[in-house]
């Protein structure tokens, strides 16, 4: 049995740790509210823009899209749906989003495990890893495909400017044929107590809401198992008669200015940047959520341990007092 002095020192140590974990929980919950507000404010805009692009995707083929993008004044490259612009022999760009700091439970371990399972499923294909966050860099430090760029600022201070600049760089390398696809691996924020590690294909685009398209098994934006590779984007099978009927229906319902092909060629680069920014905000919100839960659990455990140590200390002190009383009584007799 530990001495009273040792027990008292342990009580002081646990109390000090309890103050730290309690303070960290309050800080994380405060940051969580801000991050939660940011991602919840962005999601409706992202979903609306995604719906518009998917609705208008019936108007064009990849060839017409590439021509429309080439005519843009800003010269933005167009991220195609896999049948134009992408190279089947290009490398896979894997963007892993983690945190800069620890003490957030299994947050970083889950996303790194998901990323490694996806990389293993590539079965020897070439890939490049872009690690956003210090913990992502540490997790892939021994991998020769890791890009040695400092991207920690993107999660330390999330901003649309940083995310859009990085997304446009990936888009340019995708259009040049250097990358055959771009995949995001991150933790998606679901609620204050729940996060989910997902692999999401960012490029090439595929259109979920296009009723005339036969989509690949995992369409763009869809969650897939970390253990299986995402399917490559390919030719989209389109029923020409159904497509024409859908085009006629949409032209009767809406007026377009400029033409739908040009509208989508302008919106798609914006959607690409928005999805990158949303993934980073999702990861940041999930990180603060995980840290809040981890610190709450640590605080609860510290309180239970403090209660047990206090009880042990009181028992030991009572036993010592009783022993001294018995010695006094015995001496007087």
C-alpha cells in the first residue's frame, strides 16, 4: 500500500491534470462552435452549386465543355468528367487532411489508417501524397511519394483563398495529364459527438443528378470504403433520345444567359475550390469535436481517479490515527 505522502502527491498531480483537461475542453468547445458555424453556413451553398451543375450537365459533352472552358477570359482549365483532360496513365493525387496538434483522441489515427488503406488498394500504381496538417506529415514521413510542402497553414487558419489556390493547382496538373484523379481523405464532421473518415473523389467530376448518365459505381462526392480503390472516371453512357428530351424540358422551364455550356464551364472551377474548402472546414470542425470529447473523457476519468485516491488517502489517515490511539491506550495501561 502506498504511503500517505505518495497518495497525497498523486492527488495533487491528478488535480493539476484535471484543471488542464477541463480548460482544454472549454477552449475546444469554444472553437467547435465557431468551426461548426462555418461548415454549416457553407454546406447549403455547396449543395446548391452542386445541384445547379448536375442539373445543367445534361446540356454538354466533355468535348463541348473543354471548348467552352478554353474561351473563358481568365483561362481557367476545365476539370472534365474523365473522358477528356485526364490521363489514364497519370498518377493518383491523394490529399490527406489531418490536424496540427494532438490530444484529440483517435482523430488523426483514423484518417491516417483510412489513407493508408486507400494507398495500399492502389496495388502498385503511382501516386503522390499531399499532407495537410503536421500529423498527416508525420504519418507519411517515410513515404517517398510525400510532397515536402508546408500546408499546415490551411488547417491552422482555414481560408477560401488558400484552399482555392491549392485546388486550382491540382486542377491544372489534372488537366495536363500528370494526375489521372484527385482523392480527398479527411474526417467529415457529422455532429458534436460523431466524425467519419471518408475517401472522396474530387477529380474527375461525375454528375450524380444527371438522369441520362450511367455513372461509375462511386460518383464524385460519394463516400466509399477505405479498403477498396475508387473507380477510375470513364466514358459516360448517354441515351441521346432521353438526353434531348431532358434538354427540351429544361429549356422550357428556364431561360439561360449565357448558354448552359458556358455557365457550367464557369461554375465547375468554383465548385472544385468550394469542395476543397468544405473538406478542410469539415476536418477542422471534426478535430475540435474530437478534442472536446477526448478532454471530456479525460476530465471524467480524472475526477473518478481523484475520488478513489481521496478515499484511499482518508482510509490510510484514519488507519494511522487509530493505530496511534491504540498505542497511547496500550501505553497508559
